[in-house]
């Protein structure tokens, strides 16, 4: 089944309205934490075929 084409949506006004109405709240901290202690995952083989398949 074909997927519909993505449509760009400007969500800033919607998020502002939902925050103003109390439906959403601001995050407790304004910055995201850094993953300084996280180890990077290494692939044991090429993953391009898998990525291409997942994008279909």
C-alpha cells in the first residue's frame, strides 16, 4: 500500500496554543543532557541495505 507524501506543517503556533491552554507544559530543564558516557555502537557489516528497506 503506498504511503502518502509527507506534508510540512508549521507546528510552532499549535505548540504555543497548547502550552498557553495548559495542555502541554514546558520541559523542566531547557537543555538536553549530553551522552558523554555512552559508548558508540559499531556495525559488524554494512547497514545500507537494511536502512533502504526500512525507508520503503
